[in-house]
C-alpha cells in the first residue's frame, strides 16, 4: 500500500502552505486526513513566502494602521479593473485578521512585523524566519499531532467520481517506482500551487514567452491540480495571471535562488538605474521597480532588457550606500554593498552569460548589438546633468550618469513566483463545472484558485494577498469539507 489506509474523509493534493493549513484544519476537526506531496520535501513554494496579507490585526493597530476590509477590496477591484471577484475579496479580507490570530494561537505561527512592499499598503505580516521556518517548525508538526497523515513522493493521477458525479477518491502513484493504486475519499482538496514550472502551460495560458521568465519557487508547480480538475469537468477560467515581479539576473546556467540575496542582482535590477531594451533604447521610468507587477509587465513586453551601470556607480554602491533601500532583504538598509565588486568580478571570471563588460559604450553596444545605445546614453547623461528627466519623469535622485568606464551590462529576465488561477471556485472554494455548478467533493485552494483575486496582473499594492489567501482558503475548504463529510 502507498498509504496507511484505503479510505479517507479528505485528501489534500499538495503539501505546501495552503495544503498543510487545510490539512491541519481538517485533522483538527476530526476528519481522517491525508496529504499527498509528489516531492520528497514539504512546504513547496510556501517555504519562500515572506509574509501574509491581513487587515485589522493587532500588529497594525499598534502601528496606527487603520485600513478597513472595504478599502482593501476596493483597492483590488480598482487594480484589476473589476475583473477580481468582490464577494471573494470581501470574505477573505473580513476574516483575514482572525485567520492570522488562528494561525498563531492554534499552530504557533510567528509573525515578526507588519510592513509594505515598495509603494504598497502596510498589510504584509512578515513570517519570522520566512515560510520555511514556520512551515517546518510549526505547521508540519501540528498536522501530524492532529492526526493527519502525510505521504511524500506520492502524486495524484486521476480523480474518481461515483455515478452521481460526487468525488469518491483518487488514483495515486508512487513517484519512485510508478506503482499505482486507488484510494477512496469523500473530499479532495487541490493545493498544487499553479503551473509556473510548466513551460507549455505558461505559453498556452498566459501568452508570455517562458524563456524570459525566471522561476523563483520550489520548481514543482507544474499544473498538476489544474489538469486533475479539468479532466474531472472543472471550468477552465481565471487563468493566465502570472505573479511576475522585478527584473532578475538571467542566468540559465545556475539555479535562480542563487541570486535571491545577491548584491549584484539588487544593484542591477532594484536600484532604479538605467534600463534599455534589445535596441539599446530606454523604455520606462525605472522607478517602476517600486511596483513589481508593473515592472514585470513592462519587462515582459521587451524582447530583452539590460541594466547598464558604470564603474563609478559600482564604486558608490560598494563604498557609500544604496540609492534605494531594500528593507525586506537587508537588515541594514543604509549599509553599502561591500561584496558587489567581488560578485561582479567572479561572474566575469566564470563567464556567466548575463554579464558583459567593456571599456567603452561603443564596444559594449557592438558586443550586444544594441544599435541605439550610444545615442540614448548621450541623451540620458545630458538629462542626468540637467537634473530633470524630460523623457520619463524619473526622480532626479535616481538620475545617475553612465560615464566612467569600464561599463557593465546585466541581462535581466523577469522573476516570477507563481501563476494564479486556472480553476473557478465558489465562496467555500468548491470547484465549479463548465455550467457553474459545484462538483461535489472537489475543492481548490491557494494559487490554484487565486485567479479570482486579480485581473491580468497580480496586485502587490495589497501586500501578501496571495499568501494570505493560501491560509484563508485552505481553512475555509477544510471547514466546508467537514460539513460535507458530516452530511
């Protein structure tokens, strides 16, 4: 047998943040609960989650932050051009403070502070030690203590239904030897974290070029849940939203996480310096990095993006201070990048594909075939000396000239964390069919159902919305499954 039993009340497909929270609620409610994780390790992309969105919490009140749930709902509706579902947002935000309180009191989840990301609202409740510490030290042990069974290296292959169309179980597979067997379940909760790591689905569902997208996640989010539910008759909607963020060093020769805290990555992508496209043309006010979704969108519509920096800028960042504080990733936001020059030199020595160095701009332009770079740089330097960006209205603080060689070009891809949506759900996270009717016993939570929170662009203005929804939806689905089982 691949599992301890053959019959369960609830089976959760995916052992990430939303799946484990759902499993705890189910097991703690007395349901016979099983978590299936296709990988060898638990937590998924939730291990990299920094914080959860909530409104009306004690942490906010202590800081004098007095947003209302209605304000957050309206902010999301405005950002999404009303493509988001107001009812779902209302239920989520109305219950968000209680959800965080429940996580802390029942599971022991610890939050370090409430803050914002870039120009967003102060709704981001940061997890102590980020997601990995809280998931591994508190959430996983809590699921096991409540009686939940967790099986790793086991995937779900097919949803089974009875002659009434009610979910009745799953066909599951051992990922190590491909052995299959069927188990019964009264409810199945899909929590597989989207399809960002499936290039075919990304191209089909988002229309974007997967080669531009750098996946900053667990690497396991390949659309398993969407494909399971679609095959079982689920409606194929609310798809195509990519949680893209700022530029990210485009290095296919190394794992993406290598540059997560890299001073070189932060200097090139997050200091609002000079960006040019494949023609060497400047194309945006570089302060777009204050809103990572906007930055992701504008980058996705260029064939290539380069960050151009000269030696004097490298020296300043190395010895003086940053032009823009990055408070989430660095404890001392005024501390210079003491390792920046070494990281650049090492990347050049290793001949990494994203970095280019030349003694003159003309040489750099020729090497990268940036036909308009010299002309655009002459214009940019003139505006820097003038102290006024007549082209894109960038703040003069970030108008840093590019004059002193050697010169560096960093090729940037678009970092992304997850996709949102693919499955349509009701307010209890029950999956809906093509006709809009409930598929009895089938639920979707977390990123798999989060398309209804946004339009074609994820809103970082309400910071931590997706992660907060992982917690909320996981709990709501388990509570509804409890009603279903008891019925």
